[in-house]
C-alpha cells in the first residue's frame, strides 16, 4: 500500500512537471519519437530478466498506462503549424528531442520506484545496451566516462553519420548488425582504453533483445 501511494505521488508530480515544461507551439512526441517501445519494462523478456514478481507487474502495468496517457497528451499538443524556415524547423526538432529525453528520464525514475535496487540497476544496463551510441547523450554516462567536450562532439558527429548513412535495402536484422559494427568501430576510435573498459562495465551482461523491442512493438 505504501509503495502504491508513493508511486501515485511521484506520478502526479511528473504529470505536472512534464505538462508545465511543454512550450506552446513546440511539440515533443510527433512521428517516430512517439513510439511505445521506449519503456523496456513493458516487455515480457525484460521483466523475466529482471525477475519482476506479480505485485510489481501489477504496479508497472498501472504506471505504464498513466505514462502512455501523458505521452498521448503531449502528442496532441504537437499539432501546430511548422515554420517555413529550415533553421527554425531544425531548432524545433532539437527542442523536441530534448524534451523527449527529459520525459524518458522522468519515466525511468518513476519505474525505478517499483523495482528493487538490483532490478533497477540491471534495467539501467539494459537501457544502455538498447540505446547504443544514443546512450552517450545521457548526462550520467558522460560523467562516469569523463568525456571531454571534444569526445562529446565526435560522438555526436558519429551518431549523425550513422543516421544519415543507414540503408533501407537490407533486412532489419542486417541493418541492426551493420549499425552495431559501425558503432563499435566508431567508439573504439573516440574512447580511450580506460573509458572503453568503464563502458563495458556500465553495459553489464549482454542481453539479447527481441526484434520487436527495437521496432517499438509490444511483446507482452
């Protein structure tokens, strides 16, 4: 009962903060970025990996439903007209990504309330494994690896390059394999040996995500 009350309080606080942070005319979750595959605990395989019990599963289901409602409400605020200026459109796009990242961090913090510390720690590892190079945009990762400003810029350039050069000709599995290979090669060129070791420690034991996880489909 106490855990349910704590989740309710955190959830109400999150709703208020996320809603207030939404700027008029600047949506956060349109198109691709409104996908439902972001919250890993919505997936059967991840819950099994974490050892989620029946009580936790019930709490997670209720919490995820509320978070989905929040995301839906934010998407509805993303219906305004887009600027004809390409520079302005690019800045609006960047703002949407920033707000999305903030929403994800709030969601992850709420989910951690339901989990035991060891489960939350393992879930953090899974987030990093799933995100790949995008994980380096997380402030806590940059801090733990002690990334320099130059390294952050090089990682951003690498990510942009991977997005621009991905091909639609191959199968999804082949695209994923090629992307990971390019990511690993790029990371070796940017990170020093100590940082590479720390990064592997942050990732933890490798986990094989089902293909549906990456596409954003529910697997429960």
